[in-house]
């Protein structure tokens, strides 16, 4: 186990180094850095990398970010990362809970209306892109509750930051949501995360419920399930304790290998809901042309995105190892 | 040629011939898949015929005052007009035209790359396999949309052909993974070992045995990649990266253009719902039909699942 973790972390560091080096040199070259006389691109990268450990680069993460018109955004990169992590975490919890529930019901009642419904949901989730679903949810909220949102759930925005994104309420968020402090802040965060997280999760629940359902059906045909049934175990225990436990590794693997797509959709949802996460910062900070590109503001963003991806895949590998004894035996 | 070799060849050929006839029968037995195929053909056909159906192009403006922001009507503009009097139907059809061109050509190119990489990596293995699969891991783990935005800004102004090329280069690893897995399984079969023992060349084994066996997977990969390209292109262009709506309407930039300031309570352009709803419905229909048709094909080609 420890060996696996060390190996995975080593690989992750290597990938991160390659990625930051490549993107830093690319953007610096486009932005006109690294010409002689002056330090070379690799020297500049080395300085940037050194700065990551307590120097100027680290400082960059807690500086306000800018839009492409150089107007100040009132969110720093670390805050943006935080917003995205909260959005992703809430969406992940929703996807896991709903997919497992839906898959268990669909697998135990094969061919029923519920099974067909879950299947239809999978196709719908696939056919409606994240940005479109977010826009439609906003339109619906706007139609039902107006520009303030529905009940306790605001139509867009993150508590304490005034957004200027896109969507139903672009640039006109009324009112700018208050942050509050302590428990009040947590509550506000949950309130404004509810709609975006549900939107993000909705696109993936159907698909992953389908994966898990087929994994469950495959497991249910195995001899050890017959044994469990023959021993007189109630069907609910057969399903949850035995079949689900054995299919969970497949499910977790599929969910985490889908992380790139989920993060891509999160960028869109973040942008439409003016969530001021990595997506909003990335899209609004990204220059429209590369004449004046600044590697020092773009590379940290890519670095944080890559960090998120790699951390998730490392956790996923370790989780699969832990969940699935077959993988463990193979080494 | 020895008897064994003939038998090996016969098996491969028989497999392929029986395969297509049975596949077609299995396919036509699924009403949903057939309906999806028909809808897809109608929609993509209308898009492909845009130069014939809407000869005046995507930027033709109806100058008369009553055609500004006009709701859909049977007289004149079937899907209404936008704020400067352009026909929404014409723009949507040309949008489908551009999107499907990128998706189909880019999808075929990506699938060819994926098939070459997947077959060779799966058959030869070793360091080549390791390198190809690590590249695939890198590309598939990172959100494609981020990479695309970077490349699109770099290539600005992006033409449809640029976008096609970028998609082919960015998406092949998704297909290569699946095709490689299939190839590894087939390469372990006895008849491949028999062919090798008989001295068949690598090229012969790849083309006579591995490629026909991966045929089903390749077709399914193609439909999946075409769908992915439509989806990702629409997302990037919705954000305002990629082909600009001034240069050429696509489904994504039509939705982006209409929703930036034409939706909800702050609709400064006074755009009607039909301006954003039409490209949205077209996009969702295309994506839904592709995924239904792709799943139907998958079920027909790999009946075990």
C-alpha cells in the first residue's frame, strides 16, 4: 500500500513538472519572453518553480485576478480553487448517492418503468451539455422566482463576491450575495452551491447509474450471489452487502476516469452560475489573443487545474486498490 | 497454403461476412435506434444541404422593419428572425452544416489515428505501447476543453478546418484506449498464434485478423467521437473561443451569441426565445440521436453486452 502511494505520488509530481514546464515555456515564448539578451525560458521556468515553494509564485496565488480587459476580479486564485473544489465535492456526493440509489433500484427491478426512466436520464444527461443545462436551470429559476432565485437558493454567484459572468443574470446580480461569517457563511455557501451542484450532477447521474447497474447485473449472475441467496439472505442484503460491495470498484473507477469530463462541465457550470471558480477565472482571464500573454498569470491556473486532476486520479487509484482485492493481488 | 492456414483465413472471413448481415438484422429490430438514425439523417441531411436550402447564406439580412425580432411564422421566416433581421432557420441550418463538417471529418480523422495507434500499440506492446498509453492518459485525464481553449486562442482566427484538425489531434487517445483493449484481447487468441506460427507477416495479421475483429469497436468509437466533438466544440464556442459567429455560425457560437445579452430579464437586444431555443434544440437533438444510434450500434455489434 505504502509503495503504491509513493509510486503514484512520484508519477504525479513528474507529470506536474512536465506540464508546468511545457505550458510555461509555451506561453512565455508566445509572450515574447526568453529572447537573448536576457534569461532563457528554462531559467525563467526554474525561477518560477523555485518561487512555488514560498517565494513570489506562491504570492501570485493570493493576488486578485484580472479579466482579459484588466479589470480587477475580486477573487484570488486560491479562492477560485476553493470554489471549484466545493462545487466538485458537492456534485460528486450527489452523483455517488443518486447513482447508487438509482442503480440498485434499476438492477433489482430490471425492465420496470424505473429502469427505463434511469436509462432515459442517462441519454438526456449525455445529450444536454453542461453549459446548456446550466442556462436552462437559470431560465427556469428566473421564470419561477425571478432574478433573486428560488426560495433560499440564489440564481447565481458565490457569497461575498460580485460576479460578472454570463447567463440569465450576467453582470446584473441583484442583490450581490452577502458573505456572513462562521456558520452563517457555511450556510450561505451551501445555499449558493445547491443549484450549480445539482445541475452539474444531473448530467452524470444517469450515465454512472447505468454503468453501476450493468456492473451489478454482472455481479448478480456470479455463483457467490447464488450461494448468498441459497443461504437465505434477504434480497436487500444480497444486493447491498454482496453485489454492491463487489461492483463498487468498477463504479469508482468509471466515475474517476470521467473526472476530466466532469471538470470540463464544472468549468461551464461555474461560468454560467457566476461561481467565481477556476472556470470563471480561466475563461475571463484568458487573453483573446496571445500578443500580450502573461505566463505568470496563466500557468498557475493550469497548474491548479492539473493539480486537481492528478490529485483525483491518485486518490482514485488508491481507492480502487483498497476497494478491489483483485487489483491488490495483481500488485 | 496448409489446411490450417485456410481454416484460419476462413474463420476470419466468415466472421466478417456473418457479422454484417446479422448486425443489420439486430439493428433494425431496435425501434428506438432506427428512429434515432432516421432523425439524425434528416437533421444532418438538412445541415449538409444548407448551401442548397438557404442559398442566400447565413448573414442575409431582411431589411424591412417588421422582420426585426419577428416571432416564428409560417409566412416567410419559419423560425423567426433575430434583432437585425437575419433568418434564424438559415443560421441554424448553416450552424449544423459547420458543426457536422467539423464533427464528421474530425471524427473520422481521430478514429483513423485511434485505430492505427490502438492496433499497433495493442499488437506490438512493449515500450511503444507504454508511450502511446501514457500520452493517452495525459490527454484523457485533463479536461479537453482547457487544452482546446489554449489552442484555439493560439490559432486565432480559427477556421472550421483548423478546428477539425485540432479535434482530430486532441481526441484520438479516447478511441485508442478502447481499440487497444480490444486488440490485446484478440491478439491473445489462438488463431493469431497459429497465423504467427505459419509465418504470416505482422501486416497480414494486423489487416486480416485484428482490424476486422476491431471493426465493431471502431464504428462505435467513431460515433462516440463525433458526438464528443459536437459537444466540446459547442462548449468552447459558447465561451467565445473557436470559430467566431461573425465568420461562420456554428451551433455553439449561435447559442453563445444569443445568450450573452439576449436571455432572461436583462435582454438588452430584445431577442426572442426562438433565437436561442432553435440552436439549443438542434444541438440537443443531434447529440441525443448520436448517442442513441451509437448505443444501438454497440448493442448490435457486441450482442454479449
